[in-house]
C-alpha cells in the first residue's frame, strides 16, 4: 500500500488544509549488479584519489565546486547551513493561474494530494478550483529543498506537480538545429496530405497501450536464463531507408493507415503491423549463461509488472534444452 512521502498543510489566506502527498508515478526499471565472473561476487567501489590512486578515508573528503579546470572552492557544510530552507510543513499558495498558461515542459514530479484528518476543506478547495478552471501555484520544502509546485483539481481530487525553474528550462533559440524552421517551404498539398495522415491515426489516448517493451523483454530473458533454459535472440530490425519523395511517402502512409484500420478495427497501433510486414524471422541460438540463484532475484510474474493492452512481445522464445 502506498505511503505518504510528505505531511503538512495547504495554506492560502487564513485557510489551512491538512494534506498528505503520495507519489503519482512509480518508475519501473531493471537494475543489474556488476559481478566478478570468476566467483560471481559483487563488485564494490572505493573512493580513491585521482592523483595517486590511494583510497581516501571519509574524514579527509570535503566538498568542492570547480570554478575553472582543476581549480576548486572548498565549501564546508556549516557554510551552507544558513541557506538551507526551513523545513516547514506548509504549501504556501501564492496565486491561481489558467492551466493553459503553464508550458508542459515545466512539469516535473507528480504527487497525489490526499486530505488529512478533515476532508471537507480539501473537497471545498478541489471543487472551487475545478469549477473555476484554475491551477494553484505555491512553494513548499521537502527534504531540505524548496520546490515550486502547481496544484490542479481533477474529478474532485488534487494533483500536485513540482515545476522546473525558469532558468532551468533550455531556450529553444539556443539550439541551432531548431533555427530557421519558419523559412522551410512546404506546399498546401503537402500540408493537406500530412493532416490526412494525422487524422487517419487519430484516436483516444489510452496510456495502457504503451508499455516498456524493453523492460518486459529483459525480464523474460532473466526468467529463461535463471531456469537454465536455452533462448533465441530475435533478429535486429533493418533500418528504414531515408525518405526521398515526401508526397509519395505521405500518400503511402495514409493508405496503409486506412487499410490497417479496415483490417484491424479493434487496433489503433498500425505502426507495429506495418513493421511486422517487412521483417523476416531469423534467430540465433545461444546457450544459457551461468546463473547464481543466491544472487538472482526473478519476479514470479513479469507480466504483472506492466499490464497493458495488446499482445505481449517476448524478448526470447523458450525451447527445449538439448
């Protein structure tokens, strides 16, 4: 069961609303440990000096900021103490803005905001914000770091997203490859054909259709190797050729998308169908590597980690060992 990562109050004016923060996203990944292939023992890291390679004890390690190449300013933790924000338990709401005014590039980590002991003030704020179509902007401190956050209301619930600061967002004008795009000429016919392609692929957003296929395939591979079975590697997809005739490519894409919709009315993912039609199956056998049961942790059901629509594509197909 999820646990709150922060407890406090939302404060605006003279109103204080007790709340709890829960992570809205739980990142899924596959982690590997580095091992000595002779003993399967874990590899450990030591803190060594770049000057002579000797290990440095903790009491001789200090923090330094590089102001120029190999020139550092040493900063003592006591020097930073006055700047650490006070660990208050309050989200101070400073203003309310329209949702469309916030560029999505500013959004960072998302949290569900749950009511504390008395849910009535929470419900009142959520409904008022939802009716007004406003997003609250405020600041709060968590783990000795101050954040700016946006709180929005959705179906009677509050959702908070921490925001990047303005000086952290990269100005697109500083990226050379993005300059001069307004001078690229495209014809009205090309735009119409591109719009037709967009329209043919338009569907309702269903996030469960999109899965981390790499993670699923790696977990399948780990299960097979842990069981001491042989596995087959899938063929690496052939790179697609560069587009030469833009209009021909657009017309072919529209036709293929429409045909895919007719042939598979229940599916919106035409990309996978088109890719499968040009690939041939060719596999290479490889015997299973050495496993270390004492150090290998394999989920009982890899499918349960990432459930989603569509057919699961295995990374490796089981076959009987010789």
